């Protein structure tokens, strides 16, 4: 599994002075949106560099065990974007998706809120298998979604069997790497709620979370403090 870069804190919080001095509450929101948009653009450009490297790579991908030619058919993507919709309503995911598409990157964007009560389908599994770069956006409620966790487990599996041809570039949105590494209660509590209904999958989800946290990514803060 390829490792890219290092944790890069992108602090989008507003200074107390700015909040106190302005008499226009909307200015605070516009400022935050502007910073989120700029952060998304910076990340999109860095992802584009990874995509260029992938496009020019001569390394031959080793198919995952158990994968046959029928399973590998379907649209190919350069980036697979995984996120929890409720946590990204301020627009970061939309900004990132738009900026990547505008740079010419082929992106698959999945929204777990569209799949409530469903099992992960063949089409989505194919999209993951046929993508080169995975970007999970870890947020406060990411682990509360069994759909997001299933996506993550499959991303980790595909990357680990790709002979370095696939990579994961995580984004930590208002969470810390320790949350994802299960060193705090945030994701531990979410996983415990899945234990009864998805007991056979929880351990693989835990392993995927810990494995991904070993990969360097970006820290993005939007919380107002």
C-alpha cells in the first residue's frame, strides 16, 4: 500500500478576534466557506499530482486474489471519494469533488445517505476495484455509517493487494488520527453500536481503520472554537 506525504494540518477555524469584531454574522460563514474552498483546491491539486504519477507509471497492477476478468469490467476511475454526507453539508466534499473534476480527474463520488438499509452492491464494489486512488474523508460520524465502513474495508483490501498500484489518501475532517486509530471513544462508541447487527464485520472494520491511520493524510479543521 503506497504512503503519500504527511499529516498536514489545515486549520479553518475562525479567530476569536474576527468573530468579536464583526457585526455581520454572515461574514463568519463566508470566511469559513472561502477557507474550505481554498483547502479543497490545494488538496485537489496534490491529488492531481498523484494522478499524473499514476498515469505515467509503468508498473503493472497485480489483480486481487479471487478477481477475474468479469469482475474487473466497468468504468474506471482515478479517484474514489468516500464520505458521510451529514458531516460535509458545509460543502467541503462538494468543493473537493468540483476541483478534482475541473482538473480533469475521473472521480467516483458515493454518498452513504443514498444507501440506507442496503448492502454494498456489485456496482459500488466495481467502482472501488476500478479506482486508483481512494480518499476517505473521516469525519465525526463516519464510523456511525456501516456503509462507509464497508467501503473503507474494501478500499484497504484492494490497496493491499495492488502491488503498490493503488493508494489511500485520507482526510481527517474535524477528527484526529487518534480517533480513527481507535485511541479515543469517538469511533469506539460508533463501532459498539454496530456490534449487534454486524458482529461478523466489525473486526474487519476496526482493522481497516487502524491500517488507514498508518497512512499519512491531511488534517482539516472547520470547528469554530
